[in-house]
C-alpha cells in the first residue's frame, strides 16, 4: 500500500471516528423501530434463507446489522477501519449478549483466508473506499463455494433532474414520517478527501 493510500485511509478512519457518537441516531443508519427491524429480517431471509451462515460484515460501523444477523442465527464477524465505530459496536453487542467478533480491519483488504465466509455483506460502504473494485475482488476471494456478496448501496446522484427530484421527495417523506431530516446525518467529507476518492458523493450512474 502506498503512502498516499495510507494517508487517505487514515483520513477516512478519522472522519468515521468523529461520526460514531451520533451515527445510529440518523435516518438510514440505526434501526429505529421493531417494524423496521422486522422488515430488514424479511428482506435478508429472502436473500440467504439458511441458518448458521458465516457472515462477514465489511465496514460494519456501529454493528447495527451485525447484531441483526446474529439474532437471525448466523455467525458474524464485523470489521471496520474506525476504532470508535468498533467500540460502539462492541458495547452494543455486550449489552445484548450477542456473540459477534468485531475486529479492526480494512474493508478493501479483509484479513481472512480464502474461502472463509458464506456471505460478505456491505451497506453504504463502496462510496467511502479509495479502491471499490479491488474491495469487491477481495470479498469474492474470502467467499466459500456458492457464497454471496450482498451489497446495499444507492445511486445518490445520477446527475439528472429526475434524480434530484427523487432525492428531495425522499427527504421530505422521511422528515414527515420519521420527524428526521436525512440531510442532517453525518458530516460530509472534506474537499481534500473528496478530491482523492473516486465516488465521494455516492455511487453514480454513467451512460
């Protein structure tokens, strides 16, 4: 890894360390109700219906979905580059009696042997990575035969009027129904960091 890549990752880790304290309180981050939790479980049961799977949650953050997977009967390992995110995740797991392994680790280079997991899971992570293509290649490496990479992400901005209208409508509905403004989530990246990442504002569609 070059010195430039190391510096970028240190900047990214620092950004998420700062965001960790209030991360779960923002729309789309923490699970806010039993209804939301049940909806997540139903969705995941369709994607991987078997029990007792080995799941790697890359960029696990505060462990919100790691905890959900553990509740569903799976063996979960979560890694994150942010120590403060992991500290929160470990505290939550301990308070709920959840048997989850949380480790500091680079999502682009998960420190595990080939064919270690049934599922590699990622949520809202790819846009934060300096090398997203490399990350996916390494996720496939640690999968067992017939394993799955499961990615939840969004095309935050396709550059069209339709995209902007859709985002504004979604923000308004979240504000009305959840009494939360999704635009007031974690602070964005600095201009310096944005200039050094391939997708600093989220994934984009290209024609």
